DNA sequence: CGGCTGATGATCT
DNA sequence: GATCATCAGCCGG
C-alpha cells in the first residue's frame, strides 16, 4: 500500500469528509505498525462557528490552514487529542475530524496504547483513536500524503452506504448535517441510533 | 444499552 | 475565569 496522492483528495471539505470514509490511517511509530479503516468523519467549514479556524489563525490552529491532506492535531478537555485531515487550499482554514476507525492491523499495539482489552471501543471516538494510533501534538502539521509516522492509504475493500447526521458534542454550529459514517458499522461512535 | 457526571489542562478572553 | 470537536465510570431500566 502507498500513501494517497494529494491530487486524489477532493479540495472541498464535505467531499473530502465523504471520500475519507473507507480510506485507512497507517501509524508507523513504536512499537510497530498499526492501522485502521476510517468509518466516521465530521466536516468543519471555514464559515462555520464550530470550526477552530472561524476566528482566525492562532498558534494552536495554525496547521488547520495548511493545504489539504495534512494533520491538524489539538488537545482538548485536558485529556484527549483529536486528529483532523486538513481540507481546502493553503490559508483557507478548514478540515475533517476523524471520529472513528475500524481496527485492521496491529490490534495488539492499538490495544496496548489504549490499555484496553481488544474490543469494539479501541478506536470508537476521536480521542480514543488518536490514543490507539499513538497520535499526539508532535503529529500536528504532518503531511498525510507521504510516508512517515502517520499517513493515509487506500486498501481495495468494499464500502457500505454512507449516512449523514448532525455533528456530535458541539455547542455552536449544531444545526449543520456535516457528520458522515458508514451505516451499520459497529465501530462508529455514538449511540446505536447514531450508527443506523 | 442509554444517560449523566466529574476529571483534567490548554487555550483564549 | 470560561470553554471545550472527550472519556471512563457509574447508575437505572
């Protein structure tokens, strides 16, 4: 498997959020290879109150303004890292939050990082998947379209139908249907209803 | 399983 | 000082 070429990624944030479903995130940090298939995403647009770039550029969100295909990683709630794939053109300030993965390889490694027995919950949620892949602030700004600690790949594999819903866990911009997920996939986050 | 709560610390006002 | 793009753990049905 090779990294995605940037030209294969849509520039439009919603299109990117949709097309990321079914791609894989590959982590190549100690103690070894681990990877999972993206099953849930959320789009954050540049004119969107919920987007971290909405009020302009700061030290924290700087990498969200990189051109599409880079990592934007931030720390929240004093405990969790969240991983985004940037979208748009350089300077736009938009991206896609990765909310859940279906673990594919390196299950023991994912489980060890999570200090959790192998289960459905290894990568079910943005903070959980970041921990499982070993993602922290040192991944902020990485190019996900080239080999390295973390990159985007494409495994030939069937993809189920994609559902759309409101985004999860927001207090602003709550009314926009910008969450996308593979219908019925048990590795999608949220309640049962939010998986249907 | 669903719903609620407290922990926790960086960031911005 | 308030606000989080969250999570684990606990409790009730």
